[in-house]
C-alpha cells in the first residue's frame, strides 16, 4: 500500500470535520439595531420594490401569546419581544422555477422571519439556492436569493 493510500482515512476524517464556510449555511441572518416595528414596513417596501410581493403576514408572538398560561415556563423561553413572519413571492420567478424544476416550487412562496430581542431585529431567511444544489433551478434560485438578500441589506442600510 502506498503512503498516500495509508493516510487516506485520516485525511478524509480531517476533511469531514472542517467547519462549513459561513456562505454555506442554510440560514441567512442579518441583525439591525432597531425594533421590529421600525424595520418591518421598510423591509416590506424593499421586498416589493424588488417585485417580491408580500402575500401573507403573521405576528407569530402575538398569536401564540394566548397560550402563555397553558405553556407556562415553556412559553417564549428566548424572551423574544417580537416574532413576525412575512411570506412573499415573485410570480415571474415562480413560473421560471416551475419550468426548470417543478419540485423546487416547494420553496414558493418564500418567507422571512423577524425576531426581536433587546430592541434589535434579526431577519432570518432560508437560502433557496442552498436547498436547490444540483437542481436545474439552482441558478435561478441563486438569483432570487441574491435579490431578496439585497432587499434585506437595503433595509439595514436605512438604520445605520
């Protein structure tokens, strides 16, 4: 057996234990130094400016707060002061993705979750391109992801 082959299992173990680069994480996260109430409308407008139209809004913390007594100490363990979601879609992209890989329409519509702690808003977004690796729709979803993240970053710039 050659020296290279002898060390191959060790090299594989080392390679597999390397941390995943930040760009490879499935969740995009952006924190803005402002409360959700200040950020929400700006984010809504930024998405719609990019032709991603908000089709549903949920004030999740408000909706689940009615269970606070029933859930007791399990309610809002993270002490969030806001938990909201906006669901949005771009019809042109939805049509394009459905033509490239109908299974990827499971990503339509997209959503962003906004959480607030300590007066700061964090936007959370599942990266569609991460989920579409190897799909014929991967490039389109990479473009969608870039456009949506651009809207998030434009919103954040308003609060600097």
